[in-house]
C-alpha cells in the first residue's frame, strides 16, 4: 500500500517533469524564432510593408533599400527583463510621396531608419519604442495660396478605435534639412538642422502637453461645475423656504383649531408649534456647504482626452 508521503513525492516529480518540458519547449521555440529572424530575407516583406504604410497614411510610401530585422540586448533594463531581447528593425532609402500638386516629388526622404520595440509591453497591446534613429532626414513642406498643404495627411476612416497604443519616447538624428515654400506668407527658405547628437524627447514633450491640456480642461469643467452647483443651491434654498412657509401655515391652523380644547391639548399644541418652528428654522437656515470648494462635474459634460497630431 502506497503511503501519503510517497504519493505526494510522485505528484511532485510529475509536476517537475511537466515544468521542465514546458521550459524546454519554450526555449526551443525561442531559439527557433531567433534563428528565423536573423536568417530570413526581410526584403520579401517590403511590398507588404509598403502597402500597409501607404494605406495607413493615405500617401505612397516606399522602402527603396534593404529591410532588416535583428535582435538587440535591452538598454537600461534590470533583473530578468534584461534577458528578454528587443527586436530591432532597420530600413534604408525611404521615401514618402507628395500630393500631385506639390512642387517636389517627395514630402520626406531618409537615408536610414532604425528602432527597437520592447517585447513585454506587446502582451498588453502597447507598442513601446524607446527611440527612433534617423539618418539624413529631409522634409519638403509646401502650402498653396488656397490653404492646401502637404503636411496634412488624409488616412482612411477607421471602423473603430484601435486596441493598440503607440508609446514613442525619443527621435534622434545628427543632421537634417527642411525646405519650406509657403505661398500664403510668401516664404521660401531651406534650413539645415543639427542636433549635435542629442535626441528630441518626444515622449516628454507629449506628456507635458497632455498634462497642460488636462489641467486646462479641469479648470474649465470646475468653473462650469461651480456655477451649476450654485444654481442648484439657490433652487434648493427656494424650495426649502416654500416648505417652511407651508409648515408655518399648517402649524398656525392647528393652533387655532386647538384653542377650543386648550385644556386637554395645550401640551400637544405647544409641542406641535415647537416642532413646526424647529422644522422651519432647520429647513431655512441650513447652509449648502462645498458649493465652491468642491466643484462638481455636470452629468452632461465629459472632459475630452487631448488629441495630438504630428504632421
């Protein structure tokens, strides 16, 4: 007959073997994925990438050079997170076309772009890109006298909000050029931008803008809420005053009716008068506290999340 201790040891050994096999399977799959990513010719995926990006921005997009995918050790990660590599994407000779009316054929060109994507946030539909590195970016910005411009994109309408979020931290490039032809302001200039190796902290800038927008929205909604609450307080005071008047009239009527039998009901009439007076005082004198200290958000107003567009 098997003892309880030996049965528990058998179950423990079985669970340990199952766990070991699971770890081995995950390791084999991970190694196979790493080998596939490193050895696959990703140029075969360029037509698909070009098509999807073109559909997303509503403008022709093309990777004219090579498309590569590799792995890179995480930067700034500690603990077991440091053992999860990041996929690294790079492409060369990228071009974004201009509208047909524009002077130049391309709105933007790049000699190269590369970036990494953090793996673990993908599990919660969050695309986190620590930095995008650009090599020799060039932008041609044009605006006609009728107001049309080439930096406003017209993507197709989406069927609904996406469950994926994009979190871009920094954009870095050494040098770039920007050409501006604005017929409304009669401006035609060409600028060379040199960041001296420093990146643009896009994530920090967007967070500051979002915080400022939320603060402004809170102030606006707070003022409206205070006004609405003050109106409600005035209406409540008027209603309480009317109720107090009705209670006083009722008490006076009860007192006059009780004068015929004052000996029997004197005590009750006095209590009724005192109760009526107390009710009138309580209902008419109770202040409405917190009308201005705690602004309420009206039910028919919702604070909108700030919207950002890069273009």
